[in-house]
């Protein structure tokens, strides 16, 4: 079992001395960084695994000893996953800090153990308000900060949407000092872009990024000192295309830009909140939303027009942070999926650790699934490209995910966990680098729309617990034993509504850290832990 300190290397150890750059104070020593949750679902690979949870076990996670400790109240909907800074120097002491962002364009820092508020800052400029919902009910009534931020070297990177009194819309990248909330690195910067093409919203041979037409839904990714952003549409309202942008983490200058449907339309990147997945070396993986795929291929097998709607994509990165499509998989029936909104892009990619088959050969794989209910496993080095009659990929499990995925899977102990819509949570096990064709375990209960985004906590592989939030009113937090998915606890078990934490969010992702579980809601964050540990 890989330690969290090594898993977090790409986020934390590129330059310890750089922690003290500019106005950013020396917040955290290297060993302490390894205990933080600094990016969406723990790692850039998006495994959803916390491998160093020593407090929560199969024995003590039950309604007698585990439950709600307190609620954190904020000024708007919390769509992003809360992030966690371990043993941070703040407010004259050393504390565990929870970072929470809202659709009202606010960022909060709370004491993760007591609920005390250290600071709150607004990302709005003078005379601005959060965006309206753009005639779309996906994020409503306002759109502010939707995507999960990323934290590095004591800096919180956040994308916020807003509008001014003249009705002009803005998307901005902010860099905030984690101890004070103050802007650093000269931020914020307005997000703009153009890319060669003749697709939606093109002018003079370039497609133009219109900030009013997009929201930043997928969690931010930090790799190669670059902050990577992707863009979702509002209810598929055109014009829009598929954008990926990169910004230097210390200058906030845009260093790279890519459009994956530059000569067509649609192909937005959202993943129900799931972030781009990074292999830790040189490649980024993502699932693109419904949009035009060009079936006219080059001699190398790539779309001649560069349009990759509904594809499983690999983007190569360079030391400068620049990106380009270097591999892809497109299902043979892409036309019927694109036409009928059965896109792959509702789910998120997960980069698997290296797996070895019976011959001793090592495989580098990634997993992905969307609305069609199929589970796709691709060889990251040879993804399969496009064949009009059959899918030529490493492994495909047709229909095993029932109604499809609007969330992110998790991987732990050689097991891949999925939470499809209107389905139990399912556990699929690898053997000889191949996934079993049927689930080896499933939960007794099912999850309605949008299914469940999963995280797993364990203590170096033991006492593994799968955590999931049910999108109901009130919401329900569930905990299951990782090896057989038998339920250990849920928030309805205690009498008198003791553990009620409010209305759940559509894509709620819980954060498990150092003996506590943090659950985003429509009005704040519910905090759970051992009842003997107390709280606010």
C-alpha cells in the first residue's frame, strides 16, 4: 500500500523552500503536508483513497460511538469538496484547517476540529455579484465557486464566476494565502482564451472563450507547477466547445490552452465535479462530454479536424505545462451516444496504479464510465482510438453499471468501487491485471440520482471503509466495510434525528481526514467523528 506522503509528492515536495515565496508564509513542514487533503479526492490520480486513517475502524464506526459532532454554516451552496490542511500555523497557533468554498463566491477557513472560523474572504470585485444560473437548473440560484480548489505550498487556487451591474460575466483564477485569505501572486486574473478553429463562437479563424457560457465544474488539477482548468456548459446551451487551460502556479499567467472540439461544437468537460486525472509523470486523462467526433482520421488514427467529442482522452504535458492530445479512445457507437446525450463525460477518469498480470507483465491502466452504463478500462499507453465496428480497448464490461455514472469511482486494495445511479454501490476486483466481469460485492441499498461519489479510508489497507452520501432531504451519510460492502453506519440510525446534517448536494463528495468526515451540504458542512472526541 503506497503511503499518502508518496502519493502527494506531485503536490507537495517540488520545492519545500518555495513555501516562503512572496507573501506566502512558511505554513507547513513537509511531513505535515502528507496528512492534508489538498486536491479533489486526495490525489491527482483521483483514486479517492485516504490510506492513513488510523482512527476510524470497522469497530468504532457505528451509531453508538460515531456521529455528528457539529455543523459549519456558510453563505451558500457548497458544491466543492472541502479540503484539509494538517497542523497549519494560523491565528497564533497550530491547527487543522478546513477550507470551504461556496456558490456565493466565498472562501472560508475553519478549525477542522472545533468549527471556529479563522477567516472568510469574498472573491467578488467591487460592484459584482455571483452569476445568475444562466437559465439552467444545474447550479442554482447562483453560480460562484463550483469546482474543488487545489492547495499547494500554502496557497489555495480557486476559480470563481461573477457578473457586474452591466451584466458582463467573468471567470477568474484566484490564489489565496491559506493563513489569511489574502490574494497573492498578483491575483486574481481574468480567464480568457482563443484557439485556432471554426467551431462554435468562432471569429477570424479562432474559437473564442466566452465566460458567460461556461462554469468551472471539474476539480482543479496542479501538475508541473501548472494549474489546469476545464469548462462545463450550462445545460448544453450552445454556443460552447471543449476547453482545457493551464496557468502558471506562481505567476498566474496562462501558459497553455487546448480546445478538443475546435472545429465543431459541444464536447464540454465536467465529470460531475470529478477532476482531471494525472499519472504523476507526463499525462493527464479525462472523459469528454457529448459533442462532435470527427470520424475522418489521419494516417496516425487521430481525427483530422481535432474534434474529440465523447472521448476518453490522454493529454501529454511538457515541462512548460503545455498540453496536446496524445492518445484517445472513442466508442464505435459514438454517433448514437452523441446525438442522444448518452455521453461518457458525466463520469470521471481514474488513473490506476501499475498492475501485473500472470506472466509478470506490468500494465498502466485507467478506468472510466459515463451514462451508457459500460465500464471502460484503457491501456494508458495505447488507448484504442476509434474503430467504427468495435471497441478496440484493453477491457470493457458492457452494461455492468446499469443506469450509468454521474459521479467518480474509487480504488483501494485491488478493488474498483462504483456508485451508479439507481443502483447499489458495486465492487469490482482485479486479478492478473484484469477486472472481474461481475461485481464481487454490493451494498444492500441503492442510490438515486446521481448515484454516489465514493471515497475510501483505510489504515495501510486494513479497516477499509467506503463512504458515500445519498442525495436526499435530509441527506444520508453511509459507511460500508470495504471488503464486503456491508453497512457499518448511516446517519438515519441514531434516534431523534441526532445525526441529521441537512439537505445533501447533487454531487456531494465527503472528505475523510484524521478521524473525521466532512460532508458538504446546501448550507454548509456536516462534521462527523467519534462522539467521545467532542467538537464545537
